[in-house]
């Protein structure tokens, strides 16, 4: 899975390992965290392998999946969780911010899916993309980010059609997920807006990933995990 060295990506990788999966940990520059994630997974009795790659380069993406496929001999699940979260309003958005948001959050998941597709077709595998509620609501302080995540939602639908019937493709759109060390203000602000009156926890997302992995009759859908924030 991409972006699996830290935060939610790492939590998902560990949960998949707990459920019996061997895991490829992709990272760009977080080598110590990636190696630590590998050790945690190996303690669970599963195999793990860390691969560095710049998802901004298609050749690097192809190498990532070639190495991953050859290392384990197969691929069953692709989780596209690598992302950035760059502020950008009508006034402050620069060309660099726009390109960085779209390249990491939308362009990279497509080319990862393209590279993984031959492997996933052989195993009747699945792809899970990470969108977020910004792609549904549209945040004026994060315009390129919101556009990129809206693109992920449409990409999920297009890929589901293009890769059917062998490969299922779905997305998760989390609301605010608080983790250890996050500023308390994030949770406080979100609680005011979410009908369930709490922020999400990593387990809410890992549970959702597992559901989509096992939901054999669901494809092209976006599972919104936001405590009702988008209502």
C-alpha cells in the first residue's frame, strides 16, 4: 500500500497484517518509520517489505509494483493512501500548490492502479482509494486539495468500470480522524459539525478498509466515514 509508513496508512497496513496479509510498505522519504512498520508486521508473523519510490514519477511507480509483485509473487489488494494536504484559497493557490496536490492525490493513484492492474486481474483483487470529505463538500481554503479528492471519487468509478469484472475498485472518504499527537483543536472543531459528536479513530478507517476488501458485490462506491459530517 502507498504511503504506509506513517499515520493512517500505517494503521491500515498493520490491520491488514493482523488479518493475515503480507504487506508492501511504500514510502518516499520516511525510511525509519517504514522499517519500523515492517518490524511491527513481522512480529505478527506476517511478511513485510519496504520499498522507496517517488510517486511523482511514473517510471518509479512501475518499478514499485514490479518489485512488489516479484517479491511476493502476487498482489491481491492495492490501497492508495499516499496523499498531501496543502492549503490553497482563490488568492493563495500557486501553480506549484495546484500541481503538487493533483500530482500526489490524483495522478499517482491512477498510475499506481495502471501498474497494479495486471497483477490484480490474476488474483481477482481489489483497489481501495482514499478520498476525503473535501472531495464531497469543497473547502474554499483547500481548493486544489478538494478538486484532487473529487477527482479520486470519479477515478474510482471509472476504474471500477474499466477493470471489471476481475478487479473491484472502491473508495473511502474519511472525515476528521484524530490520532495521538494531533492538535486538540482539530477534534473540537469537528465535533461541532458532526452529528455523532466525535471525531473518527484509526479503527473506524481500518474497519472500513476490511469491509471493502471482503465486500465481493460492491464496486465503484465511496464509503463516507465521517460521523455524519456531510449530512
